[in-house]
C-alpha cells in the first residue's frame, strides 16, 4: 500500500431514528456520563455491539447547517487507534 492509498472505510453502525428531544437528550447525557465515569460506552445494534473507547488525541467537531427548512446539528468525535500523542519533558 502506498502512502496515497487510504484504508477501506467500515461503517459498523448506521442508525437514523425519529426521537423526541427528551429521548435524544437522554442518549447524549448517557454517553457523556459514561465517557466521564468509565472512559467508554457501548453501542448495541441487533446481535452486534461495539465499545467506543476514545483514547490519545481526541478531536470534537460540532457542525450546525441549514438548507432551506432543514436544520442539521452533527456531533463527531474522532481519534486514531494505536497512536500515542503524549509527550514528556524531563
């Protein structure tokens, strides 16, 4: 693989569901509390489950867009597995 080849993208969970504001708030609050208290959370869909365990250099992206009457707010958390961005001064 050359340095210009990108690894294949694997979408593990892709869920779109209509929920109330309160239900969405509870999902987000639960994710936040699990990240604070445990450092990770688990997503289960059908028989599959995935532990989401952000480590190292973690980036947060918030995006709000409008297109006509449609409004979209997206939250993205991104990190690279196996990459240690820590450093030490001695």
